[in-house]
C-alpha cells in the first residue's frame, strides 16, 4: 500500500472524502488547515485501487488552483488488514476470494501511470551527467572491444544511461505525449552520436590491431541478436511497469546499443566502411526491436492517458508507431538477408 496525500482548498474537501468512500480505500484522515487555508487529506490505498483514485482526484481537481497530489511510499502499516476466514466461505465465495487475492498481488507489482511517467522523465534528460556517462561508457566499451575483453565490455554497459530515453520514447508514444517523444529522441540520438564521435577519436589514437573477435562480432547482424534486442526492450518496459530493479535490464539495453555504436566509430576511424555499415545496421535493428517490444508491453499492460479523448488520440498514435516499427523491422530483416546473400556469393 501507499499513501496518496491531497492538499487542496476547503471547497474540495467533501469531494475528496466522497472519492475515498466510493473507491473503498483502506483508511483516510485529514489534518487542520495549512497557513494558506488548504486542507491536507491522506488516503491509505491498496495497489489495485491506486490508479482509479488518482484518476478520480485529477478529474475533480484538474481545474482547481493551488492543489497538490503526492504519492508517498509506505514500508509497513499496522494493524494489517484482516484476512477473510476461508474455512467459512462457500466454494463460490472461496473462488471469488482467490481471484481477488490474485488481482491484489498483480496490482501490487504495478506502478501507476503518473509514477511511470515521472520516472522516465527523470531518466531521459540530456544533461552533463548523461553526456559524461556516455563518454566514459564509450571509452570503456571501445577498450574492451579492441582488447577482446568481454568483462570490460559488460562493465561499460553498467554505466551506460541508455535505458531511460528508449523507454521514455515508447511511453511517450503510448500516452500521446509528443513532447516526451521529441525529447527522448533527441537524447537517444545525442547519446549515440557522442558514443560514435568518442570511439572515432579512440580509433585514431589506438596503437594496436583492430581484428579482435568481440569487435568483429558487432560488424554483422544475426537473427539471434534481433531476438535479444526484443527481449531487452520487453524486459526494460516490464521492469518499469512493475517497479522492479532496472539495473540488469539497463545493462541488457546497453549491451544491445553501446557496442554497435562504438564499433561504428572505430570502423570509420580506420576506413572500414563496409564493417561500419554492418555495425550501423546492427544498431538500427536493435533500436527498432527495443522500441517495438516496449510499445507492445505498454499496450498489453493497458498504459494509456486518463482522459478518454487523449486515450483515443494516443491509441491512434500507438498503433501507428507499432505498425511503423514492424514495417521497419521487416525491411531491415530483408536488408540483412540480401547483405548475407551478397557476401556468400562469389
């Protein structure tokens, strides 16, 4: 459970209490007026009701001035809610209780639309920290690729901040947030461009050979790599929706994006343009797969705007993006097939 704290003018107090009763929240209480006259009302809400309560509050308060709705984390609440006496229930009631418990457990893992949006906006900012982490990750990844050291490559992925902007792009399309889509695209392409430029500089200065196995593996696209990118995008989206740890899936996404980007720069620096094209194709396939998988996860999880009109527009936008990504993926698979066939033919 979490606490939803509502700070609003006294005129909205009765309406907020009515929402609490209507949604059957676990408990609610109010404090005395603030210095500015507003009343603080706190609602103790079960996970499965949290989104409905937030939607109801926003519907009532969206035209109000000087209000705040805060979601506060809660570690423990005592006494615990009373559990039903399963032995006294009929078979039909027992089945219904089990279904409710299953829904509660599922909802406990879900984040609200507002929590997800706040998280991705924070993780998709083009600031000095993002740029520095991209440069450092590209340096470490380039050294790992050139020295054929997989452990160093994975270490570079830990610090690569590429998960946030990719998921922000997918979420923006699902919610119809055009600004978030535009901002996340800017961050994605800025990060990849910085990684390529950094690796070009490293390639120009590198005194050793450029034929390591790890480096050459990123100059071609395999169908298994496509599956990995799809799995990475799906895992990243699920980690966000379910409030799970995003560290490992962040590494998965970075593995799919950072090494190909670095390989492009290294190959450009030594004039191996065919290998650079292969790495660029791999990078493009991975970006398409990650975003396609993310959009499908948000679709199946029912992530959509609160307002019905916005939801309708977002649905049209979401379907357009999904069709576009599927068409792009099919075209890329065709290009991969033709490229492999051309390399095999004498």
